[in-house]
C-alpha cells in the first residue's frame, strides 16, 4: 500500500517554514499532498488559485508532491485520498497545545470511520520558527517586503 501524507493548512501564504516541513517529510512518503483548506465563508488575503500556483512553483520537478484544494473535514479528504498520515509542523508550545487537540479529534473521527489517520509532527527548523502566515500578511498589508519569508512571493495575487 502506498504511503501517502497530507499537509493541510490555509497557507495564506505558504511560507519558507511550510516549505521546509514538506521537504523534510518528503523522503518518508511515496506521495505528499499539500492540501489547501478552503472555507467559502473565510476571507483570504491571497487569491486561492494564486496560492495553489505559488506552491506548485516551489515544488516543480518533485513528481511525488501534488497540491490540491479541499473543502470540509480534513479527515474526509484524507479518506478520499487514501492517505494514512497527516503532516504538521510545530514551532512552539502554543502550536503544540493546538495541534494536540486537533490530532486527538482527528484520531477519534478517523477511528469511528474505521481507517485511522495518524498525525505526524516535525519541529520547525531553528531558523524558521519565527515565521507565521499571519505576521507575513501583516507585513504585506503595511507594504513591507516579504521575500525573506516566502519563496517566489511575486506569484501571489492579493484579493481585492
Ligand atoms: P492553519 O491555517 O491550519 O493554521 P497554517 O498555514 O498556519 O495552517 O499552518 C499549517 C501547518 O504548518 C501547521 O502545522 C503549522 O504549525 C505549520 N507551520 C506554520 N508555520 C511554520 C513554520 N514557520 N515552521 C514550521 N511549521 C510551521
């Protein structure tokens, strides 16, 4: 059976921290799907298609990585994709507490559906732990430069 991992997030935008987590998980999987969670009621700073194209540009040439958007429960998406693993990054204790609660909820939901999905964690790279999408958005909103936090940031289109 193929070993498939899903890295879910809103990725508004996808930062160098996210990129590093994907590259470090990749050798352990046959396939990694970067899954952009789309909530139709939520307003994103960057256009969804440009976020997808931006992420695709970062992993051009990596045949085992794909980028997809999904709506609804992450566990339902994992089951549709026959993925046994959810991949997450941890920066600090706040991430840990938040991620622990979500991992336990997902464990419960997936067990009920009879196909357990395991959540796996990697610690952030020590040089990237301060990067967060929300701070990057704040910098961009105030006309600051974000290129040291986001590779190929010129591909991102701001929603008007
Ligand atoms: P969400 O919208 O689900 O909060 P994020 O885009 O904030 O999604 O993050 C998705 C995942 O990436 C989470 O597991 C988060 O902890 C992780 N992450 C975010 N920034 C970094 C970083 N700088 N280094 C490592 N992991 C990170």
